[in-house]
């Protein structure tokens, strides 16, 4: 008998008619012969209203009591959903997170799932009942109620699908799937029939609000197929699946995204010595701030600049930590810009198709949009731009990759059978048996060394639209494949642009950039590129810090940084590449 998990968001249970409609969806699956588990969010704007009520009492309510309050929203929803299903003639039972033994850590308002008991759930399902579970909540080992933070109901649903080895997790929402970009900004956006976990992770963190990144991390970790669907129609939605099921032959870019509420911090004049970067990000991690883009470029005169972005709401706390880090490292000072946005393109096809960066930069140049920062990964290119130009930038790159014409031939993914279940002896435990390793812990899948690349640095590149486009057009025409790209704009009105290429193509790349009008060029003919790869890289603060600390302890200097959702890349001295690889494997316990 198949098992399906259905999750209904706040807009899907906002009133009695919508609750009854959701109940009928659950009953239809039950009548097909499936076992059905439903996860529900608080109704409509209930959580916002509860937060406002708390603020009426206290500007800074205790986190434990805030969780106690916020968890009541989902308790109302599960009771009403169970009543609706029973009123339609089908047996149902509702549970809070505590009642099913969904155990979290004790980090109130942002708790992480440690383990889930399946005993009570399986008993109810085997008895023929539709089971309704409150999303967003659990209990810690001291029986305190906790909540999972933004997107918590998605995370609850995918975690339950994982622990029960469900055939699929259906996410019902007020949109009918995942689009190539936000259709509110770009009306020509197309709905995708399928997308890979890694692509969705990148898009989720970039502001695509359909799914939260923690739930996608869970799905990737345990191989849970997710079907994002509309609560208000029966049309097929979007499957979020593994790379094999999501592959699109001939497609370079799958989607584009805009993260509007970004802030950029630059620490200036950082001494170019081992440990300096670690000192900076140790301070940031200690404040529990999640850092997004990190850019460190080549040093000049023994000094370098390190820039990074955070959510705009985290700017005050980040600046406090950044000022302290600048003093500790002997840096010259800090600067920040709270009026920036990040525009990105994402696609697995970037791994095998060249020219993506060139096409993106040319599209931005034609739109008159200036680039302040660039960072890349295997499947993503992100640029930082002025917030006022962000919407036009998104429209430009969406047009450039013809995403409005992306084919959408619906195919269901492979069966859940054979995908990774949650190990019964590790994570499926009773509510009184606490596993030392949590279900939602960071998983590092690999540490890699690539010592086949050279780094080329371009100095005094004018900070104006089109310069990066001309450079990378010339490189593409020279037939040179570019891997990492890092750009950081300085206070002097110019930028420092670095990129890596295969070592045997370095001379051709230098000739190409000089033909594009760049006069000052330096080449590091051999570079050690070190990568840490895993699930949970963004949502677990401090991954970069641990990487930087391990290298600092060995006295290995970092001369380039480049980040994404699934990996952190750094450049180091080629002669110490193997030593750096060994120390990172030891730091992350990867063989």
C-alpha cells in the first residue's frame, strides 16, 4: 500500500471552505487505497497575528514562550482538518508535534529536527485513519515546545515523508508549481515540470518563495520526491527530484531568481596572512548569522578585501561583528551597502555548456545594469546589483536564456522505491530515545582538490556596465573554459576581477583579456582549488568558518573564496594543496 504525505499551507486552509476542499483531496487519495498523512500550517495570517499579539505584551518576548504561543496556530488547523474529514465520513485523527514524538534541539524559534517516532503514526495509518500532523513544531528533550522557523511546515512534511519512506510528498500551495522565475516580476515565466534538488536549493535560497531551503535539504538527503501543486486545481505541478530524473538535454539554464533584501559588507585592508579570514567569519558565525555570497579576491601590497552578503534584517548585528573582526585582524575598516539585490541564474546544464557567464553579463550590459560582485558555482552564477535595477536585471537574464520558451513535457519521476530511507536504527526512534546525530544535521558529502587550474587577475577594471561582458566574450571566443569567477568592486570606482581556467589555457586567456582592453593582468600559473560539498551548507551557520579554521591551523593562506548552496570553494598555494585537502578531510571527518 502506497503512503502519501500531503502538506497544506496557510492560504490553503484559510477558511472553512478551503479546509473542506483540502479534506476532500486527502479523502480522494485515501479512496484510491493510499495511506494518507496530512501536514497543515496555521491558517492564513494567524502566525503574524500571534507575533503581533506577543509584541503588544513585550518588545522582546522570551523565545520559549514565543514558541508556546506560535505553536497554537497549527493546533487549531489540525483539529479543524480532522473535524472536516470526519464530517465527510472518513476516520481521521490529529496530532501535535509533541504527540508524535517529533524531537528537536532546544534552539527556540529556529529549532532543528533530531528524530521522529513512527510508532503512533503507523498505528493510526494501519487502522485506516487519515493522520493530520501539526507542521512547524516539535518538542526538545526537556519537553519544551519548539518551532522550526520560517518554512517549518514544509520541513515537517518532508521529514515525515522521509522517516515513513513515503512514495511522495505533495506540497499544496497557492501557486501551481515552480516557475522559471517569479511571474509577478516576469509575466512570461514558465512553470517547470521538474527540477533537481540542487537547482531548487539554489533557487529557494535566492528568494523563490515556493519552498524553503531546509525542506529541500531534507528531501535531497533522504531522496524524497516532492510534488509542488496548486490547492485550487488538479493540474500537474512541479516535481523536485534527483538529478537523473530532472535532467533536461540541451538546456543550459533552468531558472533565474532575485533576492531583493540583501546587504553587502566589505572589510577593507585585511592582512593577507593565514587565519585572517577565519577570524572574520568566526565572529559572524558566533552571532548565528547566515552569510550568503562570500568574495575574497587577490591581494595587493599584502592586503585584500573580503566582501559578503547577508539578509538586510541581519545588517545591524553583522556590522557589530564585522567591526570587531576588523579590529582583531588589523584591517583598515568596514563599509556596507544596504541597497543591493542579488540576481542569479541556475541550471545543471552549466556543467557541460560554456558561455553562460558571457550571455548573462552581456544581457545585463545591454540593460545598462552594473555588476558590483560576481560569484559562481558549478550550477549557479550570482551577481550583486543596485536594488533599484534588480527587477530589470531579472527580466534581462530571463530573456537572454529564453526561459519563456523552456519546454515542459510532464513526466513523473521514478518510484520512491530504491531511494534512500531514513535508517530505522539511527533516526526512527521513540520519543524518549534521543539520537546523538540529528536528522537535520549538516552532511558533508565530500572534500575535493583540483590542482589543474590557473588563476588570472584583472586589476583596475572600470566599474561600468559591459566591462565584464567584453572580457568574458573575448575569453569564450578564444575557446577557454572558465571555472570560478570572483569580482569585487572597490571604493576607487574600479573592480578587481579574478577567474580560474585550465592551466594549459592560461596564456590564451591572458591574450584574450588584453585584446578586450585590460592592461594590468597577473597570472598565478598553478592554484589549489579546495571544495567542501554537502547538504545544509547554507542553513547551518559556521560551515565556512570551520573550513577557514582548519586551514588557518595549518598556516595555509586563502587567496580566493567562492561560495554556493552546496559547496564552498577556496584557492590556496598549489604546493600545499594535498596538505590542505588532508586537513579539511580531517576537519569534516570525510575519508
